[in-house]
C-alpha cells in the first residue's frame, strides 16, 4: 500500500510503520552512542554494550516482520559491538565504530526502502562485516531450537 493510493492501511502496513518509527528512535540512540564512543574510545568502549542491545532489539523485531536481511545485518552488528567491549587497541575500537556506523546506516536504509532491491550492496556489506568479526575471533556460539530442546530434555 502507498500513502497516495487512497486505500486503507492494513494491520501489516501499520505494524511495519510502527517498526520504522521505532527503528528511527533506536537509530538515533545508536548514532548518539557511537558518537560518545568516538569522543574517547578507550574510556567509552563499554558503551558498545548499549549498541549491542539495540541491535538485538532490532534483530528481534526484524525477525517478527520477516525482514531476514535486516536481521542478519543487525546480528553482525550485535556481535561486532560485543567484540568492541573487549577491544584492546584504539585501531580495533575504531574498526568496530566504523563497522557499526555501516550497520546502522544500512539497517535504516533497508527499513525505509524495504521495497527496493539492494542485494548486491547487502552482500558486500555482509562480507565486510563477517571479515571484521572474524578478525576479532568470530561470533559467539549459537544454538538452534532443536539444540535448545535437547538441552532442556537432558536437564529434565
């Protein structure tokens, strides 16, 4: 549905618009957080945890709405932010900050322009983010639903 079409927005349209509005708030907060980190990278690197939490929230909402491409980029952003907390040198922190600016800019663009095709650009960004994450030792281990169920059964 487009605003000019004159048709009534659907529940899905309203939910997506609510997500876009919510994301704008998260994006503004994420940008502010990155700005604070840039002011004094060593002293403020703990702020990466705030950014990671925002990415987790964006990832969850994206999953609910079926925006898998947004979710994948937000997941990488979350992982890089977590690595930033323990980054040991200024260049490492700077690399995290640069990558996270790319993440938040791309996530905002993908949500606002969700109808547009950006597959090639997404692949390039994802490859760059994965490379950065691997340079920091890779992502944390993850479990799928079957593995979680198996662990619960073993506990009970």
